[in-house]
C-alpha cells in the first residue's frame, strides 16, 4: 500500500494539536494522488468517536495504540514503526513541532529510512512524494525525493493547513510491544511552565523580547504591547533571556526552542542570531526594534526601527491603544 502515516498528538483532555491536523490534511491530499491510504497513529486511550472524527481532516484509517503513553517520543516510535511495517506505509509525515522532530528522527533511525526536515511543501512526481525544503537561508528550494521506502517527511511548524473535509475514519486497535529503552522514561505530568498558558506556536501576533530588554522586569514592556494588540497575541523570548531566568523556557523561540510562524513577529532588543532566526523566519511580517543599526535581525526584517526600545515600545503601545479607542 502506497499510503502515508501521520501522528496525531493530543493533550490530556484528548484535544488534537492543530499542527497534527494540518499534517493529516496534507497526507490525505497526497495519498489521493499516489493511490494510498491516509493513516493516522493515535496513542493513549482516546475514545472511538474522537479517533473516527479525524476523518473530518481526511484520515481514512486511525491506528490506536491504547497502552502506549502520549508525550514521549520512543514509545510512539515503537508504535509507528510497527504500523508502517505491518501495513506497508510508504511514507510518514509530521507537521513539525518538537515532538514531531524527535519522533520523525527516531523513526528514521529505527527503519533506516531517508528523512527530509523543515519541509514547506510536498508534491507528487511519477507517483512518488517529493519534499520541498528551503536551503541557503531560505534563498533556494531543494527538491528531495526518496530512493527507498519508507520516506520520512518532517514539515516546518504550521507548514500544512488543516482543512476540514467531512468524513469518518475507520478505527483499528494495535498492540505494540515497547522496546526496553522506551520504558526507561516515564511521563510524570504534562503541562507548561509559567507563562506558557499563552500558546506562542498558535499566536497570530508575537512580541518577542531579547537581552535588550535589560532585565526580567523589562518584559513588562513586551507584555503591555502584546496586551494592547489584544486578540490572539503573546510574548516570546530568546534563549539568552530564558537562560538568564528573565522569562519561562516555554516561551523560547529558536533552534532549541519553538518554531513559530505568526502573522506579525515584533522583536524588541533581539540581535537576530541564526539559532533564533531558524525559529521565526517563516513569520509573515517581521518588525525589529534595535538600537544597533548593524544588528543582524535587520537583514531579515520587513520593517526595522533603529532606536532605544525603552522609548519606542511604550509609545507604540500607546499608539495602538489610541487607535483601538482606549
Ligand atoms: C547550540 C545553540 C543553540 C541555541 N539556541 C537558541 C535558540 O533556540 N533561541 C535563541 O534565541 N537563541 C539560541 N541560541 C543563542 C543565540 O546564539 C544568541 O546568543 C541569542 O539568540 C541572543 O539573544 P538576544 O538577541 O536576546 O541577545 P543579544 O545577542 O545580546 O542581543 C541583544 C540585542 O539588543 C539590542 N539592544 C540592547 N539594548 C537595547 C535597547 N535599549 N533598545 C533597543 N535594542 C537594544 C542590542 O543592540 C542587541 O542587538 C543558541 C546558541 C547555541 C550555541
């Protein structure tokens, strides 16, 4: 079967993650073109109805491993490797995010497969999938095909849109024998750190603060600005400041943090190091405030403001409040 298997991450209440739903929609679209199934792996004791409802995003079959814990990569790798091998899936596709990257990479090693990461589009050529991956700081696109099966495709966060198409998926229970190493780590509690009740990955507007904010209290400026924007806005941070304890790790953008793609990303006092850039470069509009006109962030900003953020950010906050009528 030339199918595509995806993975649907869920929270403790059984709500599926938006990024996973995007991967399912993408897999469904592509599976139709290569004449295969769009399968989804779900771990944990998720109700029949909730699993079947993934058909609304195009899934045809949902493989549920009830006894496999959610939130840890190795057990999910065991489950997906089994389903890929037993059912003969040709590809596994992930929507990005930290766990998607870890599971995708682990699956690649386990199945001795080929992998493409940071994929922004997938197309079909001669009945096979070809992944498009931006390279050379996003100035070029490389087409990556697969010489053997399965092929692993890991998208950039939010690269794939979740489209509701209607429909119900068949739910199939699978028994998975966990590898000895997969039981070494146990999930004690799932949750986010302080400040992460704001979902930076899902926010439309992000005000990101860096070392230029001067101290932990400097984040109040960023928070005030985000509040003035209102709606689906949140505050994010660089690694330098989370390492310094100025803001929670859960808000960190970048290579060792989260990948974001908001409609507006506003950087206050951020230099624009490559490790930060890789986490936010897909933002639709990038605005940077920095007192150093030569700061690297201006090289990839749509709008750059050179000046002291302590003067500019409060004025911007006031201006937005005034525009919104208070
Ligand atoms: C393996 C590895 C992984 C990493 N992963 C990440 C990651 O995931 N995410 C991440 O962000 N970083 C990461 N880093 C760190 C990264 O290299 C940078 O050190 C970090 O991003 C810098 O943070 P910053 O921009 O806040 O600080 P700085 O580089 O110190 O920049 C502060 C900026 O603020 C400006 N500024 C100062 N005062 C003002 C003012 N009053 N008004 C306006 N502007 C002002 C300065 O001109 C400067 O440009 C990683 C590094 C390594 C080695």
